């Protein structure tokens, strides 16, 4: 081994430092386009290559070894303070533990790299070890996908590159990277519009561009934007947009590194102004009162101008990422099947393609602009549609210029937009999708000013447009039974509210005038009055919406800053509100607004203050604050009337009802509540309280259509739901619907709708069979049996549904909402339940929906493993495996 003198390393260190300083100086002066920033990053990569090659030669390592660049460094573009990730590749016959000299040489090489000023990240492996690691970890597989030879034995490197390419399963890699991206987005609040975004990792950041190229390369579809265009996966316009936005984000990241002197990818407030000034942005200061008029709207910080440009770039990246990933997925699926994806006609303008909404022609929107908003209405109304296809997204992207003033004045478009707001479900998803595709801001022109508009205060963590959509989402969740556990009092109030869309419009306009100067509440009220007039909203409804927008800050201010024990304060607020209906709407909007500022702003104390103010004001207005949920109270009264016919003792229902929350009463009819109460209460009264009640199973003919309705009440266990589903699977029953509920004292109260071919003739025997056999299946121990192997129907084989799994945390971070969709088959629900049980997931609620040959299931779950991303990824992978079926 050669002797490496300190002076040699110092010379390399000096050479590297001077070269890097020159690059950073050029970076500060850079004002060019894509080529300029990429050329600079490649120059830094070449400088690092030269330094590593010199150190490799000095280390005197055996000629059979190879030095390989991996990860971001492997791409040949190095950011100023990014890690220099390298792999020392060993021949298969070398064992480090048997050679002290080689170990010493490697240690010397790594330490000299640090001495020379390189922030090295290193690994030492053989080709087989690399492949083994890549098979177990998709991150390693991705890093090796971009490997690049630097020094040493080139043939050994070429063997690694060839075997890595051969080992990748494109479909599995696509699935793993999509899941990884979803988890990364979730970590960053699923929005590119956070006030301190990460330009690399946040949605719309550089990583979203890199993931497209990784998947394309793994599938053999190209490794650059130009190659994707050559293969028809991207248009020339999209390639120009991709390159321009990639260059801007790269320049932002490189200057962040240079300004902070470290690997910093977050646009934190501390550096935003300096970063903006490095781009040439200047602050525009509002004039004093003596100056000639320059509106307050014109005043802005330099950082606001930069961040607005960043948000628009991130938005474009988000759109293009979705288009290209869908294109790649379709191309991979087409290559695998060898025939085109079957299309399901929806109307003369749209078809369903593998669960996605697709336009019938690329120029549909240019020919028929009214189809633009219709897209989102159909997206809401059509069961099983999970998104827009690449063709539709591309058509919307190209149709932006035609969404002009005439488009906004079109009466048909106005009717369609109101229909979108008034749909029973899908409002949040539709409006977010409209914003992501730039349709919302082009139709609702006043909303466009909020896109990318920052809020400089101590509690908002989103831009104005994202905050507005977050508030709308929060209001919407008050009306969804699966979310009733989050804010039960709001859910009770929402249950008695007759027109939810009024609150959605108020949420959409409550902050729409921010950043325009003046009182945004007053300006927003004027905007919504114009909107109501243009869209034909009745006068009484319009006045209510105007009131909510104008007063949306009032309730929060009074609750937190005034003395709620002072009758004059309550009386003044009641006089200002005027009616219980206005008060209820204002309360719901206020809670949604506070929750939409930041996950950390809402707390139980603020909730109590608002609820106390609401109840005190209701008393002054003459309402009934004790029973706000009119619909729920009506169901309870009807259930009690039914129970009275069965001679149930007075107040006997309270023992069970006290253990049930709002979501139970929202999800069950009065008849079901009475049926549950009658049988469970009798079992409770007969049980030995020292041991608790044993499992209660009751069945009856379904009151709605064919089949049996089965009640199960038992102590909740991690595998209880799986055992119930396993019994039905083994007994030949098909589960059509399930309502799963967990009581406050830890009991499962579940209702299943099941069918079997022999039900009509033998329903009495089947009821007796279920009531006798199911309790034994519930209480048995041991491993869960394997699900039965059911044949797929011809329709499912001809028109398969692409399996989907989505996992999202609730607002409190204690529960997770799991949504799955797939082609239906016997035993599918049991297969899902087995996976949940194997991952020790506790089931709180379940909504099982069978739509012909398609299932759409939603589960509210909890479990310690769900907070670990690797555990999430494994559970999702296991679920996808069972959804795909045999």
C-alpha cells in the first residue's frame, strides 16, 4: 500500500476547496436557465470525481475493487452540501474479515475523503450483497439504479449495473415508489403550499420529478425528459415545463445550501428574504399617508414574491408528476397485457378507464368548454372513479387559456359549479382537484389571488388557498359519520343542518379577500354577495352566507378574549347573531377555521370556550342547547317508542346508550338502534358482572332487500372482526355490508348484511345456524384459517378493478382511515381482515360497500405499528396482494 502523506491530502483539500468556492461564486451570479444550473451542478460533481480518483489512487486498494457513485451523486449532479454517496465494490472472493491490510486501506481511504473536505457516505459490499440489500429495501435499489463508475475495476461495476437492471421488477418498483411518495407527502401535510416547504421532499419538490425518472428507467422507458417525449409519454410542452421548473427548484436548493453553508433544503423564514434577494426580488414598501396613492395591495415582502413563484412551480410539478406517472402506469399495464385497457362509457364525453375518468378526445375541452366543470361533477357522481386519467389531466392542462371571462359568465358553467358544491359527497376531493389542475382559480377568479399567497402570522402554516380548502374539508367532515368521533358536538349540530352547501360556500369565501388590503371579512362578504347573485342563490341563503363570511372571526375573538360569565357579553353576541341557525353555522365555521390554521393551534380549552359560548348564546336566543342534534334525537325517540312495544324496563337502554358515541347514532337507523338495544340490554341484565357479558349473536331477515342482518356484541379483540368474517366465508355467506362500532367500554357492536343462495327457502334454519355457530367461532383461539379460494366471475376477469389502498391519519393522529377498493369476490373481506389482524390493527369503525362487482370499503383503525412508515408500507403491500387475488 502506498504511503499517503498529509501534505498530499492537504493539497487535495485546498484544490477541492478552491474549486468549490469558484462554483459557489458562479452560483451567486447565476441568472440563466436550465442548462446553466445543471452545468454548474455537473461541474461540482466532476470536481468531486477528480478528488475521489486521486484519493483512490493514493489508497493503493487492489485493482479488482471498484469505486461507484450512487444515489444523487450517481446522477452526476451534486448540490453544494449534499452527501457524496459512494460504494466500494468488492469481488465475490474477497472477505474483509480475513484481510487486515485491506480493512486498513479502506479505513484510510474513507478518513482521507473526510480530511479532503468531502462529506462522504460510504458502503462496502460485493455485487451479491448489493442485490440482497436492494431486494430488501427499495431505497437501496433506487440508489443502485443510478450508480455510476468513478474508479477501479470497470468490468465489476458493469456487472453490478447489469444485474441491478435485471433484478428490478418494474411493477413492484412502481408500486413501492408510489407508496414511498404517498408516505413522504403525508409527512409534509400532503401539500406543496406549507409556509416553510422542503424544496426537495415536499409535494411538488425535486423528489417528485426524480421519482418519475426512476420509475421510467426501471421500466426501460427512458432516463431523461427528452427520452420520455420520444416514447410518447410526455409532450414537448410538458418537457419544457418540466425542465424549467426542475431548473428553478434546483437553483433554489443550491442557493439554500450556499446561503446556510450546510445541507438545508427547507425554505425556512430565516432564509427566505436573503434567498429572495439572491434572485433579485426587492421588497415593495407601502407608502406613508402623505404619498400619492399606491394601494396597500401592492405592498409585499421580497420573500412573498419568491415564495409565490415557488408555489406555482411546485403546483406545476405536482400536475406533471401525476400526468407522467399515470402515463407510465398505463404503458406498463398495456405492455404486460398486450391489449388495450377496457373502457366503460359514462356519457358521450367521458369514459371510465381502469377506475380513472377519461375524456373521449384530446380536444374535448377546446371544442366544448362546458365539459371542463362537468369533469369534476362526474368525478363526484360516478362510483368507483378514483381520479382523472393522464389524458384528462393533459387536456385540462392544455385548456387553461380558454377558461376566460366568457367561460366564467356561462350560465351552464354556473349551474355545474353549484351542482358540484351541492353533491352529497366528494366535495373536498373535487375542489382540491380543481385547484391542483388550475380550474378553480380560473373559474372563481377572486380565488386565484389566494393561490400561493403567504400568511405572515404565528399560527397559519398554509398559504391562503390551502387554508381555505382545509377549512372546507373540516366543515365537510362534520357531516361524515366516519369522522364524528373527532368532534362529536360539531357532528351533532351538523346532523340537524339542512343545507350543508351553504357552509361550504362560506368556507370557500371566508378568507378569499386576504392580501388585497382592507378588512378581508368585509371584502369577502361583498365577493360572496356577487357570487350568490350570479349563481342564483336564494336571498335568505345568500344573507346567511354573507353573515358567516363577514363575522367568521367574531366568535373566536369573543370566546378567547371576553368574559363569558358576563351576561352583557353573551347578550351582545346573541343580538349580533340574531338566530340559532346563524349561531350554529358560525360555530361550525369557526371550529373548522381554527382547525384549518395549523394542526397545533386547536386545543381542548379553545373547544370548551367556543362550546360554552354557543350554549350560553342558545339559551339567550331561546333554543334548546341540550339537544342540538335534532336528527339524532329523533332517531332515539323513535327507537324508544319501538322498545316500549317489547316491554323493556324503563331506562334499561341507558346502560348501553351511555357507552355509544355520536357516530353510532348517525350510522344506524331507529329500527337498528332498537333491535341492538333490546338484545344487548337483555344479555347485559343476565350476565354475571364479575365476568362480563359473553358474546351476543342475533340474526333476522333483512328489512331492506334479501339476506340476513346479523348483530354481534362481544368483547373487542384485535382479531375479532377477522374471525367473524372468517366464519361467514367458511359458511358460504357473502358479506354485502358491515357496520362496525366499538363502545366506550371496549365492546364491539357490529352489524353485518349477508346473503347466500339458499336463503329464501331456509331463512329460519340459517338464522338458527348463525346464532348457534358464530359465538363459538368468535371465542375460539388459535391461528386464523386460510380464506377460501373463490373463482372470479367472468365480468371481473374481463373488467378488472385496479386495487387501491389509501391510509390517512385523522386530525388527532390517534386513528387512521383505511380505504380499499378492488374487484369483489367471496372471502375478500375476510382476507382484508386477516391482514389487519396479522398487523395487530384495532378496528374502530367499518363501512363496507359492494357495488356490483366492485367493493369500496372504509375502516377506521388504530395500532402502534401504524406510526412506523415501514410497518405501514408492509401492511399496504400485504393488502394489495390480497386485493389482487389469485
